[in-house]
C-alpha cells in the first residue's frame, strides 16, 4: 500500500522578535524609572511625557542616561530624582503637593 511519508513541519521558533515584556499590559504593569512603583500603563519607552503620580517624575524618552539632565524635569537627572524620592517621596520637593502615595497594587 502506498504510504505517503508525512512531512513534519516545524514553525520557526521566534528568535527575539517578540518581547513579552514590551506587550501592552494593564494600567500599573510597568515600573516607573524613578520611584520603581508600577505606575506606568505602558512601557516607559512608550510613555511620552507621562508623569508618575507617585514621584511626579515626568517620563523622558529622549534622555537615555540616568545622569543626563532631563528637559522634561527642569534639568533634573534621573539619578537626582531617585535620590530625592528616597528622602522626600517625590522626585522634586517642589512637586510634593501633587504627588500621591503608591497604591497597594503599584508596589514593585
Ligand atoms: Zn515614579
């Protein structure tokens, strides 16, 4: 009897084309680069001018280094913002009245 050999097809394994960490997630799925709480609804690199409600850091997609002054944050660097957050719970003490405490679901 003519038995036709069945060929197995293998789908090519994805080789780094899809990054699950960059998939859109629910609000609060992404960490703020400054305070570290999960306040970002989209990955920080996509969060153009998003202001973190906890530390008031304005996301800066143009400044790539933590020690580079951020125009979005009046020349504050991300490093300075982080240090300020440790002391004042806000990236810039002047913005303290606008910041709010993190919600339980936003804890890292
Ligand atoms: Zn923050």
